[in-house]
C-alpha cells in the first residue's frame, strides 16, 4: 500500500516516462506556486478510477474487458495477470476530491479505493458479471507496467472523514449497465475511435 510519503520510482526514458514525470511535475509546480506565490492549492493523488461514460477504446482495462465481453471476444490479460490494481468508483472519487478542496491541507492526499485485486481475478469477475463464457488470452506485459497499485487512505480518512462507499460489485454493475445501454451505432462509433496512442 502506497502512502503519501512515497517518492516514487520512475523510469524517465521508458514509454510511460512522459506521463509519469508530467504528474510529478504537476505536484512540483503546484507546490512552487503555493510556497512562492502564496496560491491556495491542493494536491490529490488519484489511483485507478472507473464508472459510466469511460471511453470504450481508451485502452484501460475496464472498458477493454467490458467491450470485449459485449463483442463476444476473449478478454486480453497482459502479463500473467498477477499484477494488482485497486479501482475507485467515480462518485466516491469526486466526493473525496471535493472534500479535499474544502479543507486547507496543501500536501498530497491519496484518494482511491484500497480494495486490491489481481487482473486475473478481475477478468473472472467481469466474465461472471456479463454472464458470458469468454475465455482469457495472455499477452506480453507493457513495458514498465506497475505490478502493484494500492492506495493507503489513512490520511484521507483522518483528514476528510472520507472513504469509498461503492464496492466493486455495485460500481461495476452500474458501469456495465451503462456500456450495455449504448446503441449498436454508439458501440460501433466507439470502436472506430483510436485511443491506442494514449498512455493515461
Ligand atoms: N490490462 C490488461 N488487459 C487489457 C488492458 C489492461 O491486462 O486489455 C492490464 C494492464 O497491463 C495493467 C492493468 O490491466 O496491469 C490496468 O491497466 P490500465 O491501463 O487500466 O491502468 P494503469 O496501468 O494505468 O493502472
């Protein structure tokens, strides 16, 4: 579990380098504006977030798996699927950010859901949720793909009296219902968008 005092471990020249360093720079420049110019600032550390209206083809695991299930395709697991993620439902995320905005703490605060799951188990959950009998296929792990992601939210609990309320089963059902409610035309349109260049 990652606490706010973790300084990070980033390959500056890897394919994710620009993304990772950009986030770090945002924190640096935000703190500089605060200390030098006295600007009122907050720093939120967001972990994996999901919910309705995600883009079907943005490459992230939740729309990828749901899209595959809806199209009757096998689910693509990258690596051995033992890497973990912790998914926070968007309403919880927004509430946490809003509470942080309304307090006066200027240092980084983790806002995320600590309920951690391996990608392999998550694929099984999606197959159950969608009631399909999709198989899973294994593909190479992207370079510098983090093996574990779990926020420690002790600080947010203490500071903001906040913790996530929507469990994965409930949040994923709402998210799946959203994707299922899209018309064939919309699904088709989404499929033709190409976000594969994005590393979010
Ligand atoms: N992933 C996967 N299959 C996919 C898309 C993603 O196994 O079709 C994996 C990916 O390698 C990563 C995890 O799922 O280990 C979460 O990926 P995502 O891109 O959603 O978020 P991030 O890597 O930024 O945490």
